[in-house]
């Protein structure tokens, strides 16, 4: 693994190219004062004691002491000490004495500085002297063990002289080294304090006049020194300007997008090319000018609706993941769900506050399979409308048989072929699962195909019918499938409605919603997202040949009744043939529900009331009517009736002899069981079923009766009624003969001679009485994918509307709406006219993911006309600055004249556009909003502008045109400008030229790749080039000769505490790949990727000092640990690539924090993933881990980052807690809870 951390923008400048890398005179102000002090030591002071020098005049001023402290070269002194210490040996006591003497001298120097500053210094000097005194006291106790005394060296004696050194007590090398480093640390602390106090000390005005003159001389000398030190810069200028003849690059103009408010209805406002717009970026500077390059027209068109329809294809969902649709030369998995997501429209002129604002997926696809798609389950299905579904009461059964053709795509073009493939995949998976659970069942275990088919069909649809109180949901239904002859398969669906269920009534928009055509009762079939297999893949593209509907109703009582006397009511018992039934008496029965249906079965159930209690039937009941045979009276016989149906105003059959005859009452007792409503002593059948099946073919359907008009039989009726006519015998029920028979009987019984042979009085004749009457019927209807005069209709239900089939071709007769692509963005426009070119600004969040082959990501634009999606021709997309939705930009369209707004597939009254894609849907940018009337403007670099104008301007800076445009409303700069660069400075020019001289425009070494990219793309902050690595071929990081892997990072805007760490967007990665490929050998295979972020969590138990605020302290420590791990912080781990995080490093860091007394139970978790779906987990406390606990990169291109929350617990003092593996109960979903497993193979 390479230990290089790549190259960043800050690392590009070689130190040798800095203007002051080598100066002619490098003395600082402090060094000048020290040199002056040394010179003063060499000059005698006249008039004083011999040997006295001018040094005594200057040495006691605090400025001189500050200069001495700052001029001390700590690293050089430490290196000298280490050299002396390394040369010492047991046989060389002089070297040991010299080391101890150096320690003694520097410890004494701290005391001398402190003494001078405390005695002669001002405010600043006294403060520093007090600090030095405190340090010296603290060090004195610690250095006493190595024999260091409290002596203070005299000024002028070399600190490192060996002569006259006092004898040092024996000391070990580690002790001497530790003591010396402590003293040097104290010197460094004094330097930091002196550096901060020196400016204030210079301005204090409390210096001796002689010292003041010396300081003034030093400062004047600095001016001459600066002029002298320009030599290096002038030499560099000569080399680049005169020898290499290199010139700085000029500025590059930036571009911005403007969105104009829509014009009033009917107006068209031109905005000419060359129109200037002003950007007042600073009150004290002139306004920047931006210019349009192309003309445009602002109309009243505006975006008023945005929706996405996304077909999810979850590779973890079985069995869809094993089933494939064949689309020409490619195939794709079956969809597992369809989601509809309405995108909220931004208010006019509203801008997102920052990049963290919520944006919707452009095509509805989530970033990873672990994320739920936005929106709700989309409605997809079909509906059948027919009067045959009008069923107001009774027990109702509905059978729907769909006859489905082939989609013409070949081996999977028919439903039975798809079903066979599904059954084979499920059977194979079941056998494999059983074999893994019990190897003994590998052979001889067969999956049950009917059971699998039942699973597939049982919840394929969600069914509902139009009811009197809204849609009635069908809780259960049965389904069947049959491979048909020819090229047609059948799918049958059966459901029932109980007598308690609400009436199925005609569809009414006010009651049932939407605006479906017609007013026939309707049944809807919507795809069920909870089905065993999401049905769209099975039914996609299959044409509907026809749909057969059969209804069966039992117990329908809403009948219209009439006889030769008048209207009857079944609300109470009634006499169907009147009080005196005779041959020719009739009962007319009709139903408004059945009058409009194609009946295949019609059965009336008559429940007779008031039946005589005759053991042997009505024949025995009328025994008293026989009398003497000489009287000529006929006994009771079977009562017959003829059945007929009204057809075109006449009762059919016209010939009464051809009418079916039925027996209403028999003379003998009924041989079957005792009927309901009769006692055991009266076996006469109380219920009678009359079937009209033989006359049904001659009946005539009429239109459905609507409105308040009653459905009654009149002379003008044309159909819909059935007639029961009494046909014999002549005796019938005896009403005609009863008076005569009774008179004869009474006369006979009144004669004395007949006293011994009295006749039984005849029973009163039975008048037929109906306690109840109801209807059982069957009816059918056949619906084809074409308009019907009877009102029958077939509708395809789409997520946002519906489409009535018209039978105009293959595209018009599909069972389900056709979606050729997995992701669809719908754009609804309101406009009076769309003849002018339409500009759409796509405000995108630049979070696109890399795409390997961008050319294969085809986008399909289409428009809705006459309820059909028609593709936009290639020339209709005039421009696309979004680069296929990889960045914000403008799409300019020319729409054909046949685009219409009177459609039902989507909201009517709007013009609809659709852009679709089928691959890599999760890799496109997220969408903020779409706006009409957008223009791209470029900065005019020739206009008057301040030299310090920024390279780009923030969103909202451009506010108005330079000259007012009549009729033009407000405008808004939606995003910050992009693409601009300031004029190249000489510093940047030297850096660019130095890199150019090194790589000569060819990428050969890793640094060549890195510096070429950083120069071309300023937005990239760091680049790492890995030779012989490939993510695509060897994701494990193994060697892959001939491949080069580029990993880039944008600038991190914080300290690395982010929910989403910085990544290059897909557009920029594509630009980097395209740029680098022009500078490499054709034999190199290039990959450009984002890094893999490896999340680190620290888990430990702390003992804190008493009285600490535990909550606040733990939160602070959590943030400090994150800072230590994050490579964007100067402490701790500063490597982006090639890092290692060791246990003892973090433990030591934690122990160094104020208030931490002990750390135990320390472990680290590492969570990393190659993509957004699959992750791996490592626990340093897991069983089997040996050696020092460390976390290393999972992949060479991994970057260590802190997890959002560490696991820190606090306990009171006690025994140390050992590290233990992290159990599942301690893991956090969305953070450290990882489910392992092999990646599903594509």
C-alpha cells in the first residue's frame, strides 16, 4: 500500500519557488538585536573599569531579552545535545560532563532571563518573567535528580563550553535526555509568549534612549534589507519572463442562469441576444455586467406540476430478481414495485438556503437499495365498465375472464410462457432451499405447481366496484389461469358480494372521484404491491383481446309487478292473478336492473301463501267439487301457465302454442321435501321456481332506465318484462264453479231422503297468494378494447389518470399502461401557446454519482398528445447544458404543434412532457425545481469592473437588466455563477510552469496525474493516484497491471463532522476522466472514483475526576475524538490515504485530556462499504484478534472518518473494564448495525 496521501492544492507550490526561499540577508529583527549585543560585547566602555563593554548598557532592556529568547534555535541546540550524548560512553567521562553542563547552562539561562525581566522589564517583560520563574521552579524539582543546580550563568560565557564545568553527578542517558527536552520545551513556551508580547513591548515607550536608537536602527536596516532581498524574486522574474517567456493566463468568464417570471396571459416578450444584466456584488465597486448570447421569448408558460413514476427493481426481492424482461438486445429484472412521487413546487423566486435543502430524486430512484423510494405506491391497473355490473341487492357473484394475446417479443411474449418461467424459477429455488436445510430431500421433493400458481394469483389485484357509498373493496377473490388455444391465454377472476354488501351502482364522478367516461357501473383491478410477484412484469405489454363478464344474482327483489287489474306491490302478500283467477289471467314481472342486460338465465322464485292444508295435495282439497258424476263437474287438475317475454312491444313467442308451459300447482301432493312455509300436514309446495331460459333468446334489451322515470309496463314498452299467463285447465281454482257446486250441495243435503247420504260441503276455492317473489338471474357482457354503443368501456388506469381503449392498434389495446423505462419525470405546463421554443431550467443538486459509460445513458423525451405519448425527435432538443442531468442547466425544446392539453392520462388542461431513462437512475442529480424562461448569461470581462472582483458571484446577485425591457417581470439568479477564474497571479504562473516543465503535458508518474488534475480543476482539493489498481476488476485492492485509479476529493467545508462526507459529483468525475485520457498512453486503463469512507467508532469506559459534568464532558470528548480521527484536522490522523489508527494513539490522546483519570474497555469498530448498499464491520475486540489493536484501510482508497457518535461510558473508580466484542444489542441501526452476506450477482 502506498504511504503517500496524494497531492493537495496547498502542496503544489515548491518551497524553492518562493520569492524569499533564499534571501541575501536573512537576519530577523531579533537576530539583528542579538548581533548588535554581541558586537557591543567586543567594544570597551571608556571611563569605566577595565574590561567593561557596551554590553552592560543594553543587556537589561526587555526588548533585548525578548530578542535573545526568540533568536534561540531550539532545534539546533537539541541536535547538538543529542550529538554530544551519542558520543558519550562509559570510558569518556568528559562527554558525560559536557552533556550535564549543557543541561545546567540552559536551565540557568531560564533563570537569568526571568531575573532581568522581573527586575528591569515593563508590563510585558514582567509577565513573561513571572512565567519563566514558574517554569523554572517546576523544572527545578524534576531536574534535581540529575544533579542540576540552581545556578545562573553569567552573560558572555558560552552555554556549551566544556572548560570549567562542574562535576556532574552520575546520570543515565534517558534521564539526561528527558531533562534536557523538558528545558527546551520551556524555551519554546517562552518563545511563543515573547513573540506575542514583542509588538506591545516595542510600542510601550518605556525604553532607554540608547536602546530606542538601537531599535530604530534595526528597523531602518530592515527597509534596506527588504530591497536587498528582492534579488531572488527578480531573478525568478527574469527566468520566467525572459528565458522561458511565460505569461500569466488571463481571466476566464463565469456563467450564470437567470429565470424570468412568466409573462401575463397571451403576451410574448422578446429578450434579445446581447442584453446586459447588472450584478452589484459590492457597494463600493462598480457593478459587474453579464450578457446573454442567444435570443429568447418570455411567454405565459409555467411549470405547475411535477411527478416521478419509478419502477423499483430490488435485487433482494424474490422471485422478481430471478425473472427478466427481454427488451431487444438487453434484459432487465422484473419490477418489484411502482412508486409515484409528487414533487412540491418552489414558490416563485424562492431559492434553497443551502445544499442541504431537501431535493427529490430526479427519476424517483433512491440512492441505494437500503433506502425506501420516496412517494407512495403508484396506481396501475385497468377498469371495466358495463351495465351488466349493475347489481343492487342479493347474493352477487362476478366472473371476469380476460383473454390476453401476445406482445410479439418472442419466447416470453405470452402470459403462459411468463408463468412457466416463474414457476420454474420458484420451483428451483424451493428445491435448493429444501436441499440446503436437509440434504436427504435433494431428490424426490417436487414443488407443488398449483400451490405456487395460487400464491401468484391470489393477491395479484386489488379489486373494487362502484358502490352506493363509494368504492366497495373486494376482500377476497379467486383466480385461475389457462393456456388458451391459438395465441390467446385466459386469466379468470371471481369474486362475490353478500346480501349485506352495498348496492353496485352506476359510476358517478361526484361520488367515486376522477372523471371516467360514461356512467356504467365499474369494476377496477389495480396491481397489488403486496402480491407474491408484482404483477406488472407478468402482464406488461400484453394486449387485451376481450374481457368476458358474467354476473350471477340470487335474491333480487326490486321487481316491477303488474297484472290485468293493475300495478302490484311485493311489500305485502298479494294475489298475482287477481281475486278471481281465470284462464288468461297473467302476471307481468320486470326489473330495471335486468332490462339492460344480456341475460343467460332468468328464474323467478314464487313463495305461495295461504296454501290449503291438504295431506294429498290440492286434488284432495278439491275432492268436494267432484260431487255426482251426473252433474258434469270436472275435478281439480294441474294448474298450467305459459311463459313469454316482451320483445319489440310484443309478447314472444307470438304463437301461444310455442310458449313454454309450466305447472304452477299440481293435483297430487308434492313428492319432494316439505316446502318452507308449509306445515307437515300440508305437503303442497310453497315455493315454485319458474325458468325463462327458453324464451330469453327472443327477448330484447333496452337501455338502462335512469332518472326519476318509473320502470313500468305500458303499451309502449319494448322489452325488459316477462309474463306468466294462466293457461288451464278450465276448472282452474274453481272460482267459477264454486257457487254452483255449493248450491247443489246445500240443495242435496236439504232433501230428507238424503239425510243418510249427506255430501261434504266444497272447500272455498284457493286464490293464489304470493308471500314473496324474487329473481335469480345470470347475465353476460363482452368488452373489447374499442368504444361500445352500449356504454361498455375498457379503461387503463395510470398513476395519474386513465386512458379509454379505442381499438386503434397495438398500442391502444394493451391491458395495462405501457412504461418502457424504469424512471419517468412528468412535467405539467400551463400555457396559452407553446409554439415558441421552450427553455426549462433544471435546478439540480450537484450530487450525481459517477457513470462509467455516460453515452449509454439515453434520455427519452416525449410529449402527450391525444392521450398517447409521442417521442420528441432528436432535433427537438435544441440544447442541453445539464449534460444529461449531471449538473444544473437549461434544456431548450421545440415542441410539435400537435401537443394537446385535453388528455385524461394526466391532469387535463395542462401540456405534459415526459423525460425517461432506464439505467443508473440513482446516479442522476437530485431535483430542486424546474422553471420556464431561463437564459444563460456570461460575464463581460471587457466591462469596467474592480480588479478585486470575485471569480464567481453568489446566487441572487444579478437583479436587473441594464436597460428596462418593457413587460418583463422579475428575474432571479437561481444558482451561483460557475466556470470563472481570476487572472493568473505570478505565483500561480510559476507553479503551473514548474509543473509543466516536470510532466511536460504527459501523465507518467502518479504525481504527474495528480498535478495535471489539480491544475485543470480548481474545485478538486486533493488527488491520489494509485498505479496498478482497479475498483472494477479487483475491488479487493489487489494488483491489476495496466490500470490507473484516480481518487479525488473536493474541499471539505468543515472539520470532517458531516452526515455526508465530500465527494466529487458524477459530472466532474466524467470531466476528469475525459481530461486525463487525453494525456495518458492508450495502453493505460483509467478509472476515476470517489473514496470509500471508512467509519471509525471508539468504544471505551472512562474514569473522570470528581465533580465533572458528565453529560457535557462526554459530548466534548466525543467531539475531540472525532477531531483526532478526521484527516481534515491538524491533530491526530492527518493522512487521507495510507493511514493506520492505533489503539495506544487514541488512548494516549484521551488520557491527555484534562479530567480523564483512566481509560479501560477500549475497542474500535470499523464500518466500510464499497458502495451504498453493502458494508463490512470490523471489531478490534472480536475473538481471534491478535497483536496491537489497529484499524487499517479496508481498501487502499479508503479514508478514515469518525462515526456520528462514539460509545463512551463513565464509571466511578474501580477495577479496569476489559474490552469486549460489541453485541447485536449494542449496535445502532443506520450506523453500526451491519448485516453481512454475499453480493447478489448481476
